[in-house]
C-alpha cells in the first residue's frame, strides 16, 4: 500500500500475529502509520498501531468513522462481519 488509508477504511493485516484479520482504520498517526481496530481484541479505545506497508486496503468504508463520529465496538464487529464475512480472511 503506497498511500495512507482513509479513516473508516477496511484493511487486512499482511504481517504480524494478526495476519489476515480484517480491521478498520480509526486514526492516522503519520504518513507511515495508522491506528486500526477490530472491535474485539483491539477495541477502538485501544487501537493497534500498524505500518501501512503491512496492510492491504479494501474498497469498503465505515461511513460513521469516516464522518468523524464515535462508534461502539459492537458496531465495528457487526460491520466487519457484514463486509468481510464470518471467515474474516482476505479474499
């Protein structure tokens, strides 16, 4: 991934313990790092810092986060289940 993903964008981890896990971008730290959450192991209150080189972006965007609104972890989990499916693995 060459560009910084947008807030609310669906991403998949390409490296690390969480490889293959779908997540949503909840913050942008700098040009190389973003904060991601899956609403479960990584709640929005305690997001994971990831290098953008270790992420694969998808087209889906969670509109509430993109608009700057707070979302509950349950909503993040439900959205990820809807767009990424129960497997959660990148297609």
